[in-house]
C-alpha cells in the first residue's frame, strides 16, 4: 500500500525500546516494530493535533491519514479504553488512494472497498445514484 | 493517588507539579462516569488544544524516536511524498 506508519506517545524512547523488546516483539510477525515510535514527552505534538489530554498528561487514540502532499484526509480520535479497527483504517487509505489516482474524477461511496462500485460525479449522475449504486453495497463486505 | 486510578488503560491523572507543592491546588480529578468512560470535558480543560481539520496541512514536527533498534530523530517532513498513518496512543504497555 506504500504507507508509512508513525506512532506517538508521551513515553521516552527508552520505554519504547523496552515495550518493543519485551512485549510487542512477541506480538508482531515481523519480530519487532517496523516503524518509528516517536516520543512526545511534553505533549507538544499531541497538542498540535488536538489529542493531548491535559488532565492525564497523555495522548488520546488519535489517528490521522496524511496524503503525499502533507494534507490531512481523515481523523479519528478515541478515548483510551477502546482500540482502533485496523481494517477500517486500511479501507479508508485505499479509498483515498483510489480518489487520488483518479485525480478526483471518481469518488468512493459508503462502504467502498477495492472491487466495489465507484462513482463518477457529473451532471448525469445527479439524481441517478440509485441507478448505479445500491444501498446494500454499503453493508456488504 | 491509587484511589484515582481508573481501571482500563488510562494512567492516573497527573497531580499538580508546580513548586512549592504546599501552595499548589490539588489537581482536579478527571471526570469519569460510573461506567468507566470519560465524561464530557470540563470547559477549562479544553482551552489549550485546537484540533486540526481534514483538508488542512498536517502540523509539522520533529521528535526523538525508536526505530529498528536505534534512537533517531524523526520529522514528518521526511515523509513528504508518501502516505502517512499517524497514530497517537495513551502510553506504552497500556492494554488496548
């Protein structure tokens, strides 16, 4: 997919190493975390992205999809107790990549995945989405 | 302090760190509902952050990082021209 991952928490790089060495390495098939684990000990980066919680001194589970121009395309922020859905993140990235490949000439309807119907905006599509796209596509895997 | 800890993956709220400690007001306990989920943020607690919006340039940053057994400096600008998934999380060794 050609996506670079960056993770950010308020922990030190030393804590990142310990976490990777002692726990994450046992959980990932690569044997070690393959992306940069950034240290945001003063919460500076978290504040810039609006995810730093001043009360707990930690960053919420913020997720930002940034395109090759450096533009934010998607944001998701969760409080700490619930984890993310990686499949949904991958789906969104694929959809944004498809839009970019088409130069914006195609858009991805609800629930779009590779292989599903894309839409071509234009005068002839106005009022006619129902002819080319079924609501059931949004619910099907 | 331990009484303030909410089971889950949050850390205990930070107490006021400003010296002298005797004069410092006790840090406000993070509002947590009976179900363990954070409740609405008190207005005074949200003043310091501004959320970037979709369609805007991602704020640039440089920070120390751990990557492949090494300590390095990482900047978002190095990733210009690539898709980037930027993920924040509360802390190492949290459970979720």
